[in-house]
């Protein structure tokens, strides 16, 4: 059953913070590899789900196929605001998901992902060449706090 992030954090989650994506590793992978795989990612939060973009060539992709449960940590030390969500992760590999998330991340982070006037077909071809997929995370557990 999904859990909603408290509405008081909607503005915080709309700001361009990095999130740390944590994915469990199998202890069988070898010495020192039993700690979670943790990497910074950009994220979108809408419709009660978090979405990130990863590529098929990264360890994250393989780990998500093996154990599709994650924790996502969004923290802003100067304002003492934090949201931590855990839940199942679903890999979305369709054109609409890729293009929609790219547009949302571009608007949120205001970074140059390439020619802003790229045609949709050209942009999609570029995302596919990178091996991009979208990971949608449905929060089942939410921890949040604000203020000091």
C-alpha cells in the first residue's frame, strides 16, 4: 500500500535537490559489496510517485532487476528538511515516460541536456542511444522532517 509524502513537503520536492538512490546489494557479490549501492540522482515527484532516469549500462539497472526495492533520500542541510521514502521500483521503458521525465527534469533543474529545440524524434533517439529508462518509485514508507 502506498503512502503519501505530507503535502507540506510538496514545495521542497519541487526544488532542484539531488536525491540519493539506495539499492540493496546481494551479500554474495563479494567482500565489501554487502553495503547498499548509493548514488546521487535527479528526481521528479508527481502523482504520488518519484521518477528518476538511469541507463541500462549502470550497476543500478542490474541491481533493480534483481531486487526492485529502493530507498530515496532527499536532504537539504541548510533548511533541515528531509524526505526519505522506501518502496518498490518499476522500470518504465516507453517513449512517453522517457520524454515526459526529460521535460520535467529539464524544467526543474534548468540544465542543458542538449539542444533545447531538438525535435522529439531526435531527442528520443538520443535518449535511446544512451540506454535510458525511467524508474518509478512508489513510496510505501515515508519519513520526513523540517526545521531545527
